[in-house]
């Protein structure tokens, strides 16, 4: 029964965090994209930038609301399903979560209303500042959450007294070894997610006849942003992988499907990992390439999964197949994003017709890729979190030690309820996005009012 409760609690938390992370992944970057649109408008006074802002600020508001609601549900589980976590490391996790509320959530809550409804009620400079502060708040929120998550992977700056963690160096806790790589990787993933969302929805509007200047600049901005950021993400991913190899070699071994510690390790493109037999079936690989990628040496040594099994048979590495395939989904989606964004950028530049140079198949491809960032982000998150198992706090606390004594049937019933609600909310979220896109394509409420000048007094007309 204990094992069943543990498994169901893990699945429930995975479902909650999988649903929740979809929306911060959008708001982290979309706030800065909105700021870019607003600054371009302030500089050029061209209404097309404000049209793009007015449409996408609605998507930001929707995503922000969904993220807040799902985040509350997820936080409750620390007390209901995982009481051991806060009992053992709450002295560190608690303050970090409080910092997020104090420095980020309050900032967003105060200025979000001005950003959404104050455009025609406050001076232009104040509206621009509100947009900046909301974008900054979402970034700070991500920063503190990533700090806590990174500390759980590479814990430092604490001491254990009577089985409880106490902070000894907050700078070491905050700037733990994996935090800079994990934070940068997540921020870039957010910008790529938003780039493809904007490109896909804008392409959809273009295809159904909404060929306004606002759509044009949004689509072009998103395509070129994605084309530039993907190579940067690849480079950051390489640094992140090297850091993971140093501090969590079992995770890297699972990602690569590597069972034995060897030199000149091949890069496995395809395989069916068999954890019971501790071998791969139907393996297709490239000789020595994994060693070169992970050590930058063709004959470099890479640890294998068999190094993480104790003499009494206890397995101290994650389920290999889940991490192995999640890694390939993430990389495969990233390569597809690279191909699509570079192809679209090439067509725009080569034909010298701007967005009009994109053929219909490319536009349909962009629509199909609207939520590709979600797929890559979820796959990367599964690598991170499943790859940490059996540890909850690496080397300090196992997942089994943190689970609460909750009856398995109760966990199962709430899991089913969560999944049903999340499926309905996700379908509604996607429907509303494309509903707004169709509405804008018909010329309804696309934002045609000109903003007040930076020196103008606040207007008394109601916000749209």
C-alpha cells in the first residue's frame, strides 16, 4: 500500500506540475515581448505595434490567470501528499517560496491591472512602466522557483541537525552549481515557446484573412526571434549537460542509455532500454560521439548506470526508459523548431516580400507548431525531475521519505478529478486563444485606438 500511495502521489504531482508549468512558460517571455511591442510603438508611433500589443496582452492575462490557479493547487500538495519535504528542508524551501511572493507575485498583482486596463486611463509612460514591472515580476517569479528546484538537484549551503536542514550560506543556496544553467535554459525555453505560439497564431490569423499590419509584425518578430534563440539554446543546453554530468551523472547515463562506464562511448540514437536485463535492445548508435559531446574528447570516460546500483541491489538511478525517451522528444522537437524557424526566416529574406513570401504550406506548418514549445518544455522537465529519482533532494532525501500517509484510494480519486478538470481547462484555454484569433481576423476588437502621447494627461474614457 505504501508503494502504491507513493506511485500515485508521484503521478498526481507530475500531473499538477505538468499542467501548471505550461502557463508560466508563456508568461515569463510574453511579458517581455509585450514590452518590446510597446517600446516599438513609443518610438515609431506606428499603430501596428499597438495592435500586436492589444491582442497578445489578452493571451498574457489568460495565461497568467491559469498559472496562478494551477499554482495554488500544486502548492497544497506539499502539505497533503508530501509533508516530509517541508519537515526536513522547509527551513530552506519556505523562505525561497516566500521570496517569490514578496518580490514577484505582489509586483505582478499591483501592476497587472494598469497593464491590462490602464492604457487609456494613465499616461503612456506609466503604462509602459507597468508593462516592464509585470514582465520583471514574472522573471523574478521564475528565478526563485528555479533557485529552489536547482538547490534540490545540487544542494549546498546548509547543514543537517537532527535530520533537519538548516541554512548556513544563503548565497551558496541561491547560486548553487546548477542554478545559472537551469535558469538560463528555462528562460530560453520560455522565449522559444512564446515565439512559436505567436508565430502559429499569427499564421492562423493570416490564413483566415486577418492580414493586418499588427499580424505582420508579430509573425515576423516571432520567426526571427525563434531562429536566433534556438542556436543559443543548443549552446546553453550543452553547458547544462556538462554541469549535470558533473553533479548528477546517473541522470546523464539514463539520458544516454549508457549502462557501463566506458571510454569512447557511442551516441545512441535509438534503443529500447531494458532495465530488468540492464541492456539496450535494437540499439542504433554513432561510435564515440557521446564521449565527444559529454567530455569534448572522443575517448572520454562516461559513467554508466551500473555504477549506481549498491551491493545489496538497491537502484540509485531513475527509470531509464522515461528519461531516455523524454530526452529524445526534447531534442527532436528542438531540431524541428530549428528547421521550421530557419526555413521561414530564409523564405522571408530570400523573397524580399516579408510575410507575403511565406507559402501556405509553411504557414500551416507554423500553425501546427503553435504549441511545440510546450512539448519540448514538458520533455525537458520530465528529464529534470524523473532523472533526479530516487532522490527528492539529491543525496539528502529520497522521494519515498517525503510521501505522506494518505490512503491510496483517496490519492487515486483526487488524481482522476485533477486530470478531468485539467483536460477541460486546457481544451478551453486553446479554444479561447483561437477564438480570439478568429475574432481579431474579422476585425472585431483588434485595437485601433491611438495611444495618448507620453505627455498627455490620463483620459477618462473606459478601457477597451
